[in-house]
C-alpha cells in the first residue's frame, strides 16, 4: 500500500498540532496514525 504522506500529515496536524507529527518520518507517521485508529485506506494512492 502506498500512502499519500503529505495528506496524512496535514490531516493529523489539523487534529493535533504537535512537533512529533511535523518531525516524524514517513514510517513513524504511519505508526502514529495506526495507533490513533486512522483508516489509512483513505490515504492510499
């Protein structure tokens, strides 16, 4: 699965502006989204 990381990061920042989201690598951002229960399928390219 290929994820639109920019869109995911933007949406996550709207929910919670934290430096962790801004600094996270692509893999870390995906892990954070999964822990928050975000459906990654809607970010699939």
